[in-house]
């Protein structure tokens, strides 16, 4: 199963693509979609959509794992991130990719085994699980890979059924 993890944002959208066979993960690619602060917001959304479309066509994932948004302080930022997340979800829908949402707590639990893990612990586990030489940068990219790993762990039993028990 090929999974693209997405850490949504409007300045930086982290992405990470992994293959998961039910036992181990293989890194396919990762990086970040970025937009410039001086761009009009609607142009930033257009750039995110366009870049996501290109990524989805290049990597052809079976599933998209994306962070469920939760904001309790800055509502302006929350609205802007939600709008960016909307164009990301639209790109998945237009490419026929199933979308799965996970909270930060679920991602931490899945990647580290501890729901209250600190960010650096999650990043180190991402590096170890994917046998990377260093933690991917920017942080949004490591977060996206953690989301992809989370979906692999969560969908593992379903994947086994879909593959006829062959992993």
C-alpha cells in the first residue's frame, strides 16, 4: 500500500510518501510544498492545489493520511490552514484517493507507542522506522511521514484482508 501523509498549512505543506507491506515501511519520497508570504492568499491556495495535483499524479498513492485540525488560540490562522486543507482534500478527491484523518494524539500513539510523546521523540522514531540517516526537514515533512506511518499501522489489518491475507 502506498500512503501519502500530509501536514497541512498554507506557508508549508509537508508531504511524505511511504510503501507499507504490513510489516515494514519503505520511504518513497518526501518534501514540502511552500508558498511565499507576499503572495495573495488565493494564489497561495492555487499553488498548493497545483503542486498537490502534481505530487499525487507522480506518486500515485492508494491513500492520503492528513492531520485533523485542532486550534484553540489563533482563529485567523485556523481558518487559513483549514482553507489550505480544503484544497488539499479536493486534490485527493479529484484524483480518486481515499482520505483518512488522524489527530496528533493518534499519530504520536501510533509512531512512538505513547500518546503524550514530545515532538523530538516522534521525529526520532520516524527516522528510525524509515531507516533514514537524519530527521527530515522541515519539521512539517517529518510530521507528514509520521502521518503516513500512522495510517499504515491503522490500516494494516484492513490491508491484510484486502490482499487476501498476503502481506
